[in-house]
């Protein structure tokens, strides 16, 4: 197989994009955007993803700070007493006080901090999975918009050709003014459809660009017309995918960030309840330090002080805090159950949508509409031969356009159902695909 210089350049470019994702920063979008590049741009530039990562770090660091052992306190004091005769009794104290924790209290605080960090990490993964589904949908929207523009352009050109032929036939007396007005109205409708398809394509490109552009270093163009004319790689492909609902549910309940965050939050509240129960006991601290004493007519003497301090729980015995933490634990338990129910609903809904659109594609697109690809050409031919009227020609053109748009709509919704299923399974931009490769290529599910 011969590979020319241009092909080698393309291969080396793709290798550089895979090896050096950090080089994507500050680079403009290419004319043709692959989904792998889209994913790297999302991870590099999306502000929501950066905010979620910063929030995860902040929450984890704050939790670790709360779990650290309490700091000791250093105090210096002087005790001065004037004596009846000449002189004073001067005493200096240097003391270090260290609060104490009961056995098990510190380990409970540490475990709560770890669980809080896990919850923050899981919430970040949930945000990343949601953004990943969003960027896939917007990538698909651009593909669909390009397909619809192509379809509308094709049929608009067919109507233009028919309108030109109609004007000639009117001049020759073979076509009446009513028929000419009818085809002019059809041309206006198809021209408007083409303009709407172009507008939808610009909107889809704008929405995709909003997720990917650098933001702070390079401001987005204020005028949408100045946005880059980005085309996306890939076509709408249908490949039947069948997914085991039980296997999908099991994976989703294990790996979905929403469930993992709720599970870690429950663990946090349980450990904080344990810590609150220790709060009903008196707080303990020890203090010790050197002492100096100076008396008139005598040398300075040295000694030390030591004390055990016990808090008297007179006004607040800590039971109110225990009751509050117990309610927090109950709330976390309920939220975990709600998260599990939501994930089950997401998985079942996505699988039902997947089955529905797969059945419709196989029934409607592959069977019922199997012979409509050449409908436009056949209708134009038989109309030129005089076998059908102008109105029958217009009806055939509209039927062919509706069939093409229907195929596009069914395939797009089928792929969206796959995106929703992968989101329900917790698949993010750094995870391996489960039911769809990249953005547009379905694959058989592999639950590991």
C-alpha cells in the first residue's frame, strides 16, 4: 500500500494530538474537528469542568484540615506580688497546652475526611460525565445539522430546476399560471427550509464552540457569523446494539458518580455521628511548662507546672449535636436511596429508548422506506415523460424529502439514546467506551 507525503503528514498530526494533549491550549479549532480532539478540548478548556475540579480539591482539603489533631497553645504569664518590706515576689510561667481526644475519636474524624474527599471526587466525575454527554450531543447536533442542510439543499435545487422548467412551459403554453404559482409557492417553502437548516447548523456550531474554546485567553467572537466554520468528522451510522438491562444496572450502581457521592456522603455522616457522640464527654487537655520565682535577698529558683484540664459540660452536654447528626445521617441514607432510584430510572429509560428507536429504524427506515432513495429521480423522469402531473411531482418530492429527514431523525435519536445510556453508566471523558465509540460509532456492550 502506497502512502503519499500528505497522508504521512496527517498520520503524524494525529499522533501528536494523542501524545501531547497539552499542546491543544491556545490553538484554534481546525476546519474538520474529530471527536478525539473535541474530547481533549473539553478537558482543557471547559470552565465547568475546571470549576468542578477546583471544588473537589477545596472540599477535600477542608475536610482534611478539620480532621487534623488540634494545635497546642503556648502561653506566657507573669505573677508579681509586692511584699510588705522592700522587694517583690516575681514569678514567670511558660506553659504549653495540648487538647486531647478520646481513643477512636481521631480515627472517626480521619475516616470522615476521607469519605468527604471521596464524595467530592465522585461529584466531579458526575459533572464530567454530564458534560461528556453534552459535548457528544452537541457534536451530534452539528453532524445532524450538516446532514439536514445537505438534504434541504438537494431538494431545493430540485425545486429550482422544476421552477425553471415551469417558466419555460408557461411561455410555451403547456402550463397554466395556477400551476406556476403552485410551484413558486413550493420553491419558497423549500428555500425557507434550506435557510432554516443553515441557521440550525450555525447554532449547532456555536453551541459546540461554547464548550471548547479557550475562554480567558481567547475571547469568543461576539458575532456568530465570525465563528469558525467547523465541520465534524463522522457520519450518522446505524449499528444494532443490544444491552443487558441487569448488567447495565449493576454497573451503573457501582460506578455512577451520583451514587458513589451519595454513598460516600452517608459514610461521612456516620463517622461524624460517631464524632458527635464523643462530644458528650468532657473535653480534656494537658498543660506543662517551666516556672521561675525571684524573691528579695534570694537567688532565682526554677520549677515547673503541670495540669490536667477537664471541661465541665454544664450548659451544653452535646446531645443536641448528636441528635442533629443523627438526622443528617438519615437524610444521607434517604438521598442514597433516591440516587439509586434515579440511576435505575436513567438506565431503564435509556434502554427503552434504545430499543424503541432500534425497532423503528429496522421497521421504518430499512423496510418501509427501502425503495425511496431513487424516488426523486424517478419522479422527475416520469414527469418529463408526461406520466404524472405537476402536483404529483411536488408530492413525490416532498415525500422523498420527508423520508430522508425521517431517517436522519431516527438515527440521531438512536445515538442520543446511546449517549444517555453511557451517561447513566457513569462514562466520562477519561473512561473507556461501553456502547459507543467516540461520538457516532455504536459498538456491542462490554461490561467489565
